[in-house]
C-alpha cells in the first residue's frame, strides 16, 4: 500500500499538502529539501526563521507550483534570489527581517513573472532601489517597515506614478494613489 505522507527533515508531510511550514536549524542537506519536489500541490512554503541559505534556494526554485514563499529571517543573500526566477506561479514573496538583502537583489525579483506582492521590511533595500524595481516590474503591493517613514513623500509620488500600487507602511498606514490612509 503506497504511503500518502513523506518525512521531510523533522516532520511527516501529506503528499497532497498545499501549505508547509518548514522549520530547521543547523545544516540541512539539499537532498532532504529535494523531497519537496514530490509535493505536487504545494502552493505556500513558509521557511521563516529557518537556517535557510542560498544552496537551499537552488532547490526551492524548482518548486514551480509555489504561489507564496516566506523567506523572513533567513540567511539568504542577494545572489541567492536568482534561483527563484523560474517560479512562474509565485505571486507573493516575503523577505522581511533579512537586513543582508540590498538593492542588488532587485534585478532578480523583477524577473519573477507573476510576482505581485513583496514584503521587504527590515532589509537594506533603499527607496532608490524600489523605484528602479517598479520601473521594471508591475507590483500590486509592497509592504515596508518604519525605516521608510522618512521617505514618505517619495512613496506618495511613487504611488501616483503607479496607480495600481499599494504600499503598506507598517505602523503608519497604506499609501495608494498618492495619498496616505492612516
């Protein structure tokens, strides 16, 4: 009788699952992550706070069913994000609490075909980088943290220029169509 579950790292996972919270610390072999490719319905992968690094993104970038990927508080780098370009169903990418991420990663993000929402709070991405990204990529939502409060006027201008865009400024409100809604 075939098994309907799979042992991945430290948990039993149903083969037909569409959501997986993957937690681990320490070194994890890529071979362990290759098991994720057997989850044919996986749409949302949450690896927040896991010891995830670029070599793991090489595998995650092959899970073409992903629509939402949470990489908050991991050890990924700018260059590692290039492995996500093949994810042509990915609509939402959460990168908050990765201060090591800079404007250098934005070229890779602009090439993720269906991407509509990014969360880049507490990264080192700048307002200049954000404007460059928006010139290449049509996004619907960007979530930022309070470090962007000082760039509020620039964010207002950006949302006037890109009327489809909504910017959530944590602790402040939502900026859309050149207006701040607190």
